[in-house]
C-alpha cells in the first residue's frame, strides 16, 4: 500500500474515532438533561405552579377543581409544603414535607411513570393508618425502611394576641412560635432515580397536611400539568390560569422556577459539543494532508489525463470526490460505533465499575490487609446524576453532525484538489521521464 493510501485510511480512521465521543456525548447528554428536566418539571415544580397565600385548604382544593375546566390543562392537584426535620432512633435530617392527595401516585401520569418503589408498597399510602412516603436518600440518612416509624418536627407560627396600650409596639405585633411534632409510619421508600430530589421529599396525605398550613415558610400551591411542558402555548395557558385565579394566586411556569439549572445544563452540553467539533475539525484536516500526498504520488497519471483532454475542473472534482468519500467512510465508521456505545452505556458503566472495584479491592487488601473498610468506586455519583442514564437518540442532531462532517471534509479537500487541477502536464512528464 502506498503512503498516500495509508494516509487516506488514517484520515478515515481519525474521523471515525473523533465522531465516536461526539455521538456518545450528544446522545447521553440529551438523555441526562431530558431525564433530569422531566423530573424537575413533572415532580418538583410541575408545568405550572399557582402559589396561594391563603391558609385555607379548601381554597386550594376548589382552585384545583376549577383550573381543570381550562382547555389544555390535563391535571391539577393541591399541595402544601414546608421545611421540616425528620427524626429516627438513629439519626435526623432536614426534609421538605409535601402534603398531597393520597391517590396521586395512582392517578397522576407523571407520578406513576417516574416514581418506583425501593421498599414497601406505594399502594399502602392510600389506605390504613397515617403514613408517609420517603425518598431513598432520606431513608439512607435516617437508617429506616418501610414499616418503621419516624417523627417529623416543623415550626408553627401564629400571630400573637393583641396586647394592651401599655405594651410596646414589638409585643403588640408579636408572633407565637411553637414546634409541632407528628409521627408517621413509613409505607414505602420511593425513588425517582435522581438523588437530589430523593434526598428532599417526605410525602404525607393532604388531609394530614392541613395542620401544617400555619407552619413557618409554608408554600400552598396548585400544581398544574399540561399536555406538553415544552409547548409554545404554555405562556398563554399561564395567562388563562392567572386570569381565572385573579390576585389570589401567583402563577409561574416551570422554566421560570428552574431557569438557572436548565440553562446550566444547556450551556454545559453546548460547551462539550463545541470541544468535540474542534476534534472532528482537526481530524478532517488529515484529509488535506493525505490528498496532498496522493497528488504528489499521482502526478504522472494527472499529466497523462490532462494530455488526453481532461479539464482542470474534472481533475479537481475527482480529488474532491476522494475527500468526500473519506468523510462518508468516517461517518459510516464513527456514528454506528458511537450509537452502539450510547445504547449500551449503562451496562458498560456497570461492567467498568465492577472491574475497577475488583482490582482496587485487591490493591487495598495488599496495602491494608483488610477489605472491611474498602469503599466502592462509582464512575457516576448518584448525588449528581441519574441512577440510570436514559438514552435518547437525537436523529436531528446526528444528521447535522453528518452534514457538518461532510462539509468539513470537502473544505479540507479544496486546496489539494485545486493544486491537482493546476498541474502542468509538460513539466510533470519532463521531470518524471
């Protein structure tokens, strides 16, 4: 094989190898961002969130029923939430206490799809004695499981009684603060696959939660779902809901409540893709150097063709076709391999973790003589990522990558193709004999 052919094969290989991480990053980042966003949108802030300052639970329930009459609204339910402290016999931790209708996990599509049971049964939440559902992160921190009992402490603040004229202004406007302690039996340990949310929430029945409406920093809201959280009609639905409620509620969209986090995800993805595109650009430059080698090796053939009547444009086009073919070959190599890695990324990560921990455990034993205190190594920390990476193949973005790669391949081929077209046959034949 000639040097030029080896260079062309190397250029194809470089393009293919550079496309593998680019395709993998785009596919995985899309899945991760969409998976986290779906949980933030559907479970944390909902598509629309109507916040009420009223301390009357009936107002929330009536508002949730009224908003369902608006076309485009698929579901609505009342929610009361406040910060609290959960305590077990082993530990204590801060939680966000959320009071919701007890049948929400059976009737709401997002709750049914995104929550799964780690221990116990979610169905038990709707029946029997007063109970609670806790996130997996809270369960681990408290050291409890389904069937155990925990205590929840929150602060109730009520306006103080009017004092007489001799009292100071500060005592006249005093606020009575007292702790409220409740006990709940854990019906189930649940998870949505995103530990940042699992380590926050403790769910109780809405009827039990009515007594915390006087708690400090309580948020009383109606959580509203639409057919599509990313629809262009969402702002108009927000306005309709706001007009329905008037000044009693303040209605927010999910992208207003989670703007910073969502923009952070998007900017991180753009930066990663930009870096990988630079690598693809460098790989495509190899086509230019390979074609220059090919032009030097084929000088005599070029001279003969031009002597037989081949035009400058025809010679240049043939070399452009070679560069374009290298780009196509690189795509056929890199994109399928990148998709294969993306589709099997969870299995590959688990296998890699097992292999790394096997060797790390052996080294730890050799160094310490004990493996009891060995801590497993995790390639993806569940505190920041989803437990499982959802894979979504972005066909539109892959098409753009293919189009861009072919464009870069043609651009890298322009200079050597033009040089080949300008070859002078008489000089070449004279010098090459």
